């Protein structure tokens, strides 16, 4: 297979996961690190023993070389414009979640990737967890047929020092609250495994413990899918001291499964009519122990994305999947803002629609 040139834009908190993923992918050659704070790019290169050029902007990089792949790991509000610039220049693109902060931006990215004949993947890396992949296969094989309902919960901790590390965090213009930043992972997992369109959303959001940010730190919602399947969602970053859990449960007439751990990294419960399934064996086979909530999925995503380019395949988490997760988050926001049930699909919505919505104050 041919080697593909690769550059990373954004050298902050999540960038280390991207570099680890790049280093595990033998078909990639790093040609540049980009950050508006050049020292951050230089520090990242030093920390990982990388010999590459550093740039202060994507424009500076593209003026020198157009990489085969550009990965974007900047603040959320800049994802869309940077992705569009890279696509139009001729690069395939990997984007950290969320893909964008508005329906309009998501649609523009999808249209541009298609018109430029470029591939795009979004970092909802938990899909690649062994527990998630096992349950996805079960669903495809019909082992959990006739779902009755679902529940997903993210109970994490994000304290003041976390928000002080970067001024964009918690703002409507560049981030959103916990639903857009943290909970989008569990919402994407729900969409992935249920695998049917969302029909409507009832939601309530509030801010209990983080008065220094614009966004919410707690959200509750009822999500109704086509066919009437309902799911309960709870997401918060108010949990005392440290992260507690990220849990997704699927209930059916012939069985149930509960994926848990701090980041969907283990199967906690599994019941079905298949006599060949042994819970303890499955637990042992699928249990992963990541050092943090980012898990190991970035490496699998990089491997699959590189293969999709080389073999003209479709990545598991393409632009449409990224857009669906953003749409569900924005539907939760819109329902909370209006106090009404919100029907999907959304024609227009943005995180900035929430600007000034602070009923908790």
C-alpha cells in the first residue's frame, strides 16, 4: 500500500491521542503540526520525538504542501471552516467531535466532501471499543431483536481548572455545554446501535455547578425513534470528584445488554436466548482498561480511515454519521430552549441559538 502524507491541526489536550494513533499507522507519514500557538506544536513534537515542520496556521501548511490527510483537533467552533478549507485544497479529513456546531455547517461539509470526492471521518472513537463492536454484531445478527426501549447515561466530572485551560470551553460560539462536548459520545453510540432515524426529542437542560460557563452541565431527555422506540438520556459533568460512568443499555423482548465503564469500555450485563453466549467469557473478551476516557479508538479509526482511502471504502463514522450526532444534540438544545417537543430532521439549528438562554440564573 502507498504511504499517505498526514498533518495534524490543533496541538492541545486531545492531540496526543491523534499522534499515538498516527504512530500506530504504518501507512502514514507526518508532514506537519499546526497550532496558532506555535509553541504548542513544538512541544507536542518534542514530547513524541517527532521530526517534522511546525506551522502557525493551516494556510501556512497548505502553502507548502497539501497532505493526503488533514486531522483537525482544534476548538469545536473552528472545525467546520478548517475542514472545508482542507477539503477544498484536496485533502481527506479527520475531524474531532463535534463535526460542527450547526446544521448548516454539517450540510456544507457533506456537500463539499462529495463534490471534492474526498473522504471524511469524525472522531466518535468509542464505536471501535471491543464492547461496542461485539454488541453491534449482535444487533446485526438479530440477537437483540424487537427492542422495547433504551437508556444512555454519561456521568462525568469537569471542574473549573478544566474550563480555565481553554477559554473557548463552555461557550456557545466555540463549544456548547456538556451535551455537545462530552455527551455527544454516548448519543452517537445510541444512534449507532439503535440504527434508526430519530423522530422527536423532549429535553431539559440546566447549569447547577458551573456558573462560569455559558452552557449547561446537566441535561435530561426522552428520545423517540421511528417506529416508536423510546430512549432515556441523562448527561452531566457535575459528578463529585471524578468520572463515574458512561453507560448504554438496550432492552428487547428477547434479551438485554448493558455497556458500561467510564467510557463504554466493558459489557456489564448481557442476557439473550442464545445458549452459546456466556457472559463471563464475553466480559473477559471485550473488557478494555484505557488510561482515560478517550480510550483506544483513535488508533482503530486511523487504521480504518487510511484503509478506506487506499481501497476506496467508506469509513465507519462518515460525515453523515457525524451530522446525525450534531443534529441530536441541537434538537436537545432546541427542546430545552423552547420547552416543546422537537421534531426531526432539523432544517436549521445552531449552538448559537442558545445564546442568552440561561433560565438557571
